C-alpha cells in the first residue's frame, strides 16, 4: 500500500499541469491491486468508476499532468506493476472520435469516387460496345475537349447519346418539314425562308415566336426530341445529324427534307467564330489549327465531306432538295422559288419581295426571333449573324490552308458537286 500510494503520489505530483479531467486505464489492475488503487484514489479526492478492468476517473484535479506528452511516460512507469496500462484523456477520446468520423467520411468519399470512376468506365465500356469512341481534340476547353466518333462522324459528346439511342427511333410524320445541314451552312436563313413559305408569308406570326420554338433543333436538349414528338402538325424540324444517322422512318414516311450546304472555307471560319462567341466552347489554337481539325473531320458533325456527300447522294429523291448558301446569296429569288415549288407552294411577287426583304442579312440580324438574342447566357461576344458573306475566309485562311480545303471540294467534283467560294 505504501509503495502503491507513493507511486501514485509521485505520479500525481510529478505531473501537475496536464489539462485533463478524465483518465481511463484499460485492463489495468491486477485483481489484488484494485482495492489499493481505489483507496489511493479516494485519498487523493479523485472520483472514478471501476467496471471490469476498466477504470474511468472523473473529477480529477485538472492539473495533475505536466503535459499531454508525459502521459505515455506515466503509463510506462506503471507497466511493470499492472497488467496493461492505457491512458486516454477526453481530448484523446475526442481525437479518436474525430479520427473515426474522418475515416468514415473518407471511406464514403472514396466509395462515391470509386462509384463515379466505375460509372465512367462502365459508360465508356457501353459506348465502345455501341461503336462509340471518345477522342480528345487538341486546343479545346474542358467542355468540348472530348468528342465521340460514331459511324465515321465526330459528334458532340453531350448530344451523342441522343443521336445514337433516340434519333434513329424518332417518329417521323409525312407532313413534317426538315432542314438538315452541316453547322454554319445557312441553316437559320433556310429555316426562316421555309417557315414563311409554309405559313403564307405571315411575318407577324414568324416574329411572334423565336425560331427555336417554331423550328426546333432535333437533337438539342431544348426543347428536346420528346417535346417535338408532341408538337402539332405540320412540324418544322432542324437538325445537323447527317443523313446516315437520321431516323429510320425518314425513308418510309418521306417528309420534305431540305439540305443546305456551304463552301467549306466560309463554313470553317463561321464555325470557329461561333465557337469563340459562346461561353460554352473554348478553342485556344489558331484559325489554322482549327482548319486542320476541320480537314481531319474532328470538328462537330465532321467530316464535312462525308456529311455533304451523303445528302448529295439523296438529292434525286422526290422528298429531298439540295441547295447551297451560295445559291441563296447569288440568286435569292430563284432559290426561294425552287424551295417553294418543292414544298408545293406558290409565292406571289409581293410575297417574294417581302420575303427577300425580311430575310436580308441586316433584317435578320435585327430580328429578335431569329438572331438567337434570347439565348442571353451563351454569348460571350459578337452576334450569331456575324458577316453573312461569301469569301470572308480570305481574311482568315492562309493560301496553304485554302489549298487544303480546296482538295476537299475537288474530292466531291466527280460526283457532280461543286462549290463557289467567292
Ligand atoms: S447554325 O448554328 O449551324 O444553325 O448556324 P447557321 O444558321 O447554319 O449558319 C450561320 C451562318 O449563316 C449566316 N446567315 C446569313 N447570311 C446571309 N444572310 C442571311 N440572312 C443569313 N442568316 C444567317 C450567318 O451570318 C452565319 O454565317 P457567318 O459567316 O458566320 O456570318
């Protein structure tokens, strides 16, 4: 007892300063030492509970240890006397609790990350199984860095699932009117012309609703192909999906399809300017770099040649009309008459004159129902209707790049397809 007491005194008074009010000794005491130990504690006015081999000390004078680091030394000094000596203070307990929380949180975060990675790999695996390959495009930002290659086409990754899984099964109606194009070919111009021809040149009606609603973009999430399915007939549908990936019912239902193409040099310049205008795409390379990607077919909906050629091959079908941006520019009235004839409509001279005026570059630029000004969040700078010219490429492309793009055009010539670019 004397020895025990002296050790205990020694322990208490040697280590006065530790800020601790709970001390737990686990598996500490040999049975015959317990009473001695408890008596000792009581004599020091230290209160505690002994349960099994576990002793929790409470209401201990708060200054019995010199510092926390001394605890293991104290423990060591008792090791020989008792079976096991383990000390833990409230701070230790808190730390252990925090450690446990941290462990659970990291386990949960790890699990979430692993699941995300798993889903990503699974997604990739599923895409591969469907014939979709993801490729990285240089000089592009986070949002447009990855594009999907599917059946020879480069598709925007955000639209690929829709294009591959939903568009082929989209329900086509015989009285639909479709405008199909490679991006930046003059699609909006054609849409406005087609809409007005089919609506007896009701300019007020056309101005009342923006073109995205009157003439929705099939594969785009807004309004989305499901909404288009619910629209009243006749529906007007715009798409950049190439012919080979369009709905299977297109052949059987034979709606009117107008394809508009534009020379590749102005197309590439217009496309790059468009990407630079928006907040959603980033391209940090030069115009030359972008044109290289265009030639390689690594821009959205590329390769341009394949897109245009597939449409050209369909031009003799009764329900397909192939026109060019350059036709509209050089002979607006002649081309519009051809479109009207194809749609089974006749335009009077005043209608044609008014339509020409309504569809002039300037008037369309100022017309809030076609100039995409309603998409406020997406524009960084510039205007959707940017230049509206044939030959603007001369200000942007080098002679070498121009020659490369010329070879794309000459590759189409054997099929009888020609483009003017000035
Ligand atoms: S999109 O985003 O793919 O639907 O773009 P798209 O409408 O096909 O093409 C935009 C280019 O067409 C020009 N445009 C016109 N040019 C002349 N007259 C009229 N009325 C007109 N309307 C649209 C538009 O200016 C874009 O070409 P660039 O060369 O960039 O100016």
